[in-house]
């Protein structure tokens, strides 16, 4: 398979015709028959230490391995050009596994480039999993490295201000320390960080992979060595992706490229229109030249994406706008077929330290597949109704 769209439709399904089925088989088994204590025990030991079952071996127990989940992982690995991928119950469970793997390897120090998703910032700031963090801005990574630095963590585009960073430059600065890029906002449709030198790519699969706001999951695409370490953490801690959401997330991969491109087209129109609205003081969208000073759209990223943020004059004004939308939904999360609006400082980024919190005048919009005129009309009526209230 050569084309990316073809790959999205077929990845993880290559053997279905030979099996005599058309849709992905959904295997809900929590346990699997064993042929003998000895053979089952060996399979168990192998999987509990990060391996995968060999053909003909018992898969023992769903926490260790499941064929429906493995198909989704195979699909993600292909789209991210990774050797393997390992899935988890949520994006946060995936991040927790990466952090625990770094701690287990004796390298608990993490250099994290802000801004990050509020939950990621929170788990790092609390140090709850045994990591120690140095938060930095782009360009300050090298100076923050220590002998026990196990990981450099960054997002591009970043949640919620859509700031872009140069992944190749970040990898060079990290000086051999593994770089983990949260690629949730870009998806592999627009950006493939492993091709640029990142060691790990993390996704909240809850967002674009599912695409319909009805399945949670997280996944890390990486090398065989990291994948084995992550499977060991997953087998031990149990934060696994289960078959039904895996089935839905895998189904979502087939339409991921078309959804991303269509939503992106809408986002571009809305960002441009909001820019000329007198009540909007700033639009943050990678497709606007002033938001992409390094020229990364068209090089690192094939397009600017489907998320945008905008600022209004006062925090009070920003906090009232989500309550005034009619057709758009006021809700956290993103990447689905319907448009959502939320106030990052008050919601998704609430746990972030005051000096690193997003501006309280900012709102984030995840642009959906509706007619762009309808999305824009609703945003404009909400902005104007609150202003005149
Ligand atoms: C939502 C999100 C996460 C966390 O994923 P969950 O599936 O909600 O646990 C991590 N990173 C980014 C960029 C996100 O938007």
C-alpha cells in the first residue's frame, strides 16, 4: 500500500479477506483457553515482560493482549511510520506509561516544553509518578538537560494556543535524549514526528482517531524496544484499551484523512473571518502567517489543522461567549465531527500554574464538519449577543 488515504482505510485489516470476513472481528474475551500449564505459563511470562504472543500461543488474558486491540495498534503504527504502537485506556494512561517507563529506566527527569495539554502539565507538575520536571520554552531545552533526563516532552501544535515548534530543531537540542511529541492536534495525516527524529509519538485517540466523541483511548507509536517497555507497564498497571473502544477507534482511522482535510478547510475559513471581526482581538491559527513565523506549515506539517483559538478584550467577555452558542456545543474535548468551544483557562488548563496558564481572554474552538457558514454565524451571534448584553 503506498498512498496515505489507502493506508488509513486498510491498515490493520490486510488479512480480513483471507479470514472470510469484511469487518474487523470484535473479540470481547477476557480470558483465553490454555493448552497446558507449561505453555500457558510461558506465554504469560513473555507477555508480562513486554512481549507479544507468537502464532499458535495462548493469549492468556485480555490485560496482556487482545486481537481487536492489536489491529488498531497495527493501524496506528503504519500511519505514524512506527515499528509498533501500544494503546491505553486514555491519552493520560498512555502518558503515564511513558513516564513510568522513564522512571523505571532510572531517568526520572523530564524536560517539558510549555504549553502542554492541562492534564499533561498537571501530571508533570505534581511529580505523582516519580518524575521530576523542568518546564521550559522552546530553545531552552539543551540548558535544562541533566544526566538523569529520560525524556523531552512537547506538543506541536500546542494545546491551547496552537504555537508550533520545530521538531527537528528540538530533537537536535535534546542531544540524544528521547523526544516524545504529543501529535494529538496534528494527527499523522498532517505530521509524522518519527520521520523528524522523535522517539515517541503520543495521541489522545479520544479526539481525532475516534472522531465522533464516543470512545476513549490513548496510543504511543514508537520503536520495538520502547513498545516492549510500554507493554510491560500496561500489563502491570492495567491501563489498557479494551476491545469495543479499540474497534471504534480503528474504524475511525479509515475516515481520518477525509475528516481532517474537510474540518481543516472549515477552520481556515472561520479563522480568516474571525480575524476581521472587530470584537476579536487576536486569532491563533497555524494557517495565519503571523502564527507560523518559522514557516512550518507546508514543511513540517502538511496543513494548519482544525483547531483555532481566539481572544477577546476581557476575561468576563470570554467566559460568557460559550454560554451563548446555540448550534455549537460548549464542551471540552476536540477532534470530532461536531464543533466544540471551551475556555481553556477555566477548564482544560485549570490545573496549570498561574504563570503558565493560558490567557483568560482566550477561547478554543474545535472546528467540525458542519457547513462553515453555520459555524461562523453561531460564533458571531454568540460574540455579539454577549457584547451587547
Ligand atoms: C485530550 C488530550 C490529552 C489527554 O487524553 P485523554 O484521552 O483525555 O486522556 C493529551 N494530550 C492532548 C493534546 C489532548 O488534547
